[in-house]
C-alpha cells in the first residue's frame, strides 16, 4: 500500500496508517438494568471464541486482555512505592469490565453531549474519513519513477536516494491533494462568506487582547475554553463557508486555531486576509469528510468501531473526573497523621546495586549459571554471552523490579542469583544477577519537604479509592458475564516472557 502523507496547518493524516492529531456524535442512551449484577462464571466453553467477558453491548476479547495484563505487570516508577496485590488475568479483566461499565454510565448520563468530547470525537472521525477517501482516490496514483528520483538527486547531490524518493512523493501528494480538493469543492458547491471575514478578525483580536477570564502573564494566546466563555451564540454561528453536506462557522474556525500550538499560529489573524488563509487550511478536513460520507465511508465497520472505542475512552475519563472533582486536598493535619500511621511508606527506597547477564531463554540462563557455579568469571561470561553488555552496574529497587523484587532482595553482596526473570525491553527475559551492594530502606524524619510529597501521594490515593468505589457500584448495577475457562491459562509472567522486543 502506498503511504500518503497529507498535512495541513491543523492536521496531518497518513493514509494507510492514519494518524489523528485531534482527540475526542450523538449520545446513545444506555438502558438502565434493574437488580444486582450477577457474575456468571463458566469453567469451560466448547465454542472457539476469544470473547472472555460481556457487559451491555460490549465484549472483551483475549486479544484485548493480554496487552492490558502486560501493562499491569510492568512496574510503575513512583516517588513512593505502593504495595499492590499480585497481577492476575481475573483482576485485570474485572478492571476492564468496570471501565466498560463506567463508559456505559457516561452514555446514560448524556456526557457524549459534552462540548469538548463531542468536538474531539467529530475531529477524529473526520480525519479517519479523510484518510480512507484519500487512500482510495490517490493511493494508486502515487507511483514514483526512478527518473524522477534521479532528477532530484542531480539538482541536490547531497540528497540520498530515500530522501529524494520522499521529496518526490510529498510533491505528488501535495499536487494531487490540491487538484482533488478543487474538484470536491466545485462538486460540493463550496462558497466562502467573505463578507464575514473582517468581523471574524475583529472578534479574534478581542479574544486575544481582552479575554473574559484574565490570563497569566506568560500566556499570550487564545485558549480553547474561550470558545465557550468569550463567544456569544450569534458569534459562534457566524458563517465563514457553506458547502453541500456541511457549513463552517466561526466556532469551527476557532477550534481549528486552537488545534495549533501557539508558536505556530499565524500572526495576521487580526486581518480579513489572515482569517481567510486559516479558513482555507481548516476547510480541507471537513469538506473532504463530507465527500467521504457521501460515498458511504462513514458506514465502514472498522471506523464505527474505532469511533465507539474513542467515545468509551473519553466517557471513562469524564466520569472519573466527575467522581473525583470534589475531593479536596489533604490538610496539614491529615498529612501528618497519615505519615505517623505509615512512616515506612515514605522511607527512602531499598536499593540493590548489581551486575546482570541477560539471556535469550531459560536454557541458556541455566547453562551460564552452571558455568559460573563451576568457577567461571562473571565478567568474562557476561562479555561473551549477555544480551546487554554496556551496563556495568544496575540500580534495582521495588519500583523497577515489581514482582521480582523480593527474590532480588534476598541476595547478599557477592552472591550470584538465578536464573530468574526480569523486565527487559517491552517484556521479560531470563537473567543471572550478581549482587554488588545492598542499601536498606530508611525511615525519614517528618519535614516540610516530605509533607508536600505525602500530601500529593495521599491525594492521589483518595482519588483512586473514589474511582474504585464507583466502579464497584457500577459492577453491581450493570449485569456482566465472564468466561473464566477462557482466561485460566493466562499467566502474567508467561505473557511477559513471550513478549518480543519491538
């Protein structure tokens, strides 16, 4: 498949590998079930299916569960390590079901109508539509001839062949996209309302220089929130362009502006000409998207699934935000009390300095450990066989080792441990660990600096607990089904060991 790179001032779409720079249509009212949810456990199922759980119209598959397990098993670097329970497929799946329930509740409450969520989802869908349209229309026309590459290299001898090929392809993409856009604009009867450009420029200057809410001294740009707070309803609906299948208002124009990082925003937006230039860039995506819809691309099953997945994600975040927004920061008294109950929680980290020999598999690790047990020099074996030779001293801690920490901490200086698994790259591999030095955790005296860290750690715990409590309510509210027989063979450690480095 040819790879088309389509960039404008407000978006960049790679067709065939479409990348959205926006994030986040209509709210679907979820029916409210009655009664307490029942968790149905099935020991085995004769059907050859990868579905491991259902809730509402959502399903969760093994293919979705496995990367979540891998994500959960990875240690998280935190200022103060928290003791957590073992990672199991059952626990991870329960959390995934709870998140689906949270999204269902968000739909029921109508949060898809939230302005920011609605706009972001619309932008995502438009970009996906444009990607499909341009691939279908332009993909087969992007052939690059050797003669074209040779000509570029002749004009610039320092250019590599790959750079020349990319240059030719970008040039063709730009030309073909502009030609196709002109055709679509004519077909859809695009008309710009130039009589409103000067008014739009004046409104831009007002939002830039006279915001309703004062900005910080270092903030010199229009914020996304000003679209809601600083524009009247009449101003939001001021037409800048119309076309078959849609229209483009001043509100759309400001949303396009806010998609640009402030340093990249044009400096002439206080003029009618500047307004029009940004409008021309911003129109590309919605006009192309209207054309894509007219061709039925919006009914693509993969697109609808991707849009729904994004809706679920944004609804999840919105519901979590709503459930934690009223949690206040801990007081100084609460911070001090929390420290006095849990002084060891805020101790300095226990550290093991070690050297390691990383092995591709358990068999190799056992073989090398045998060589070491027979008197072979650790450094010599490492130089000859380790997957990683350029690190001499590894600093290991509970935060970096996760579930492997207890085995590492058992070692004493000069002791060679293993074979044992350890996190390596995106997964885990077998290793042999030579302990060089151990530093136990040390309880710290209470201080102002420590109090600040404790405050935010405690605040984060309260927020997490509020989310967990809410999830438990929803799991009782929404019936769901788990196929236990389909996850009983999912061992987190085996999943990590099987993960190939990317």
